[in-house]
């Protein structure tokens, strides 16, 4: 089994659990505050990466660090929008599969700018993803400008761009070093968030625990993604694979929160997952690095 696939599976598991952990925080924190406090869980990952002997430069160090840091800033903004969508009370079993379509953006950017090629099945996946987005828009065209949907669409764009930048950074830095600079972007973002949106009072201990768990799972998931990219896997393949995290998070949301979804939502969930699987489909004989 290629190493990039193993690292991609780590990202799927970590992000699947991360996607539902935010629900445990509920209304105790604003979306921005959830992002800020989650940095507590990112710090141990940063310390481990900073002391790792595997952190190395393989290209232009300055360029790689800037790209990795920029990808972190973009993804951080996407996280805030994601937490806000969940904070509006929408079901995690609905929001998570929709936002998991962000690889569509990464795939298109990789195809246009990195000259990575998609096969017929992967192009079909982009169509399935578009249909899924439409089905999630249960209120019709008006829903595109109101309610939770705009906040769920924002992570698709921002995470997709961030994933593309992450792939670019691994052309210059090892997976560990790319992750280090990616996660560093969340530290100044935390200071800025708490300056604009300070805590009115100290959260309960359980809130601190779940916020730290958010950061830890997020950090480990991104380490898996960047290690997969650094193992020479294609962005147009790895990103959709990592986007399969609803396979973990949707059952978890149903089991943990007793959520129920209707026929239209189930159809959209099925199309979203099918779209991600199709995007990850490699033609027989296609070359992928181990």
C-alpha cells in the first residue's frame, strides 16, 4: 500500500472526528472563539514538529514557508465559517458532507495550474458534487444568500484553496516542515481573534477540553495530508480521498447526537460521498508515487 494512501487515511479519521467535536462546544463559544481556543490542541503538534529530525528543506525554503503559512491563514478563515455554520444549529450530518466537497476546488486548481489530469470518472465526480450542493440548498435559490448555506460554502472555497497551497509547499519543504509552518499561521490568528472577539468570561473546563481536542485532531489531520502530498501523491487524488471524512463523521453525529436526516438530505449525503469517491478514482495503470 503506498505511503500517501496511509497518510490520507489518517487525515480521514482525524478530520472525521474533528468535524463533529465542534458540536460539543455548542453555544459556549462563538465560531471565532472556538477557532482561537482550539490552538491549545495545535501547540503540542507544533512542539513535536519543531523537534522532529524529519523536518527538512528540499527546495526554496523561503518560498515554501510563505506558501505553507499562507495556506494556514486561508484554512483558518474557512474553519471560522465552518464553526459558524454549525453554531447556527444546522445538523452536523448535513453540514459536514457539504463542506467535504472542498476537494472540488483543489482538483480544479491542480488540473489548471499543476497540469494534473482527471479521468472521466473524476470529472463525473465534479458533477455529482455540484448536484449534492444543490440538494443541500433545501430553501431554493433564496437559500444561497441567507441562512447557514453561505457559511457552509465558504469553507469549500477556502479549504480548497488552502489544500492547493499545501501541495505547493511540499515542493519545497518536507511534510513535517510544511505542517509546522501551516500550523504556525493559527498562532497570530488566535491573538487577532481574541483581540476582536474576547472571552466575556472563562469557559467551563469541558469547553476547554473539547476546544483543545478540536485543535489536536485538526493538527494531526493536516500532518497526514501534508505527509501524503510530500510522498508525491497527486493533489487531485489525495484531496478527494481526505474529503471522505464524512464516512467517519456522519455516523458519529447520528450516534452521538441522535440526529435524523430526511430523504433529500440522505440523497445529498450519498451524492457527496459518491462524488468524493469518483474524484479519487485512478484509471487502471495510472502512476502514483509511493
